[in-house]
């Protein structure tokens, strides 16, 4: 839709309407509304499933390299 390349001309109504709505709510190009919109979509959609696996792998790697010692007081 917004590309001169035929392979890239796709109709994505949410991706097209969100910036227009942000501009309308902010009455300008104020980035606050664009950031709030992005944060709202992030919260609605949630993290991708791969993120949990990545977080678990990172935690396991960190524990194996740190000796798995618990912080004092726990």
C-alpha cells in the first residue's frame, strides 16, 4: 500500500490507522501520544512466546556461571 515495490504493498489497517489516531489525539506530532500508543499495543499483545524461552535460557546461563548462590537474606 505505501510502497512502490509490488511485493511490499500489503494492507495493514492497524499499522496504517494507529499513527493517524495518535496524530488526532495529540493534535500535533507530539511523540508522547505515539509512545503511549506503542506501549498500549505492547501491553495488549504481550511478549512473544519465544521471549519466555529466551529468558529461561538467560537465567540458566547466569546461574551456571554465577555458582547459583542466593543473595544474602533469602
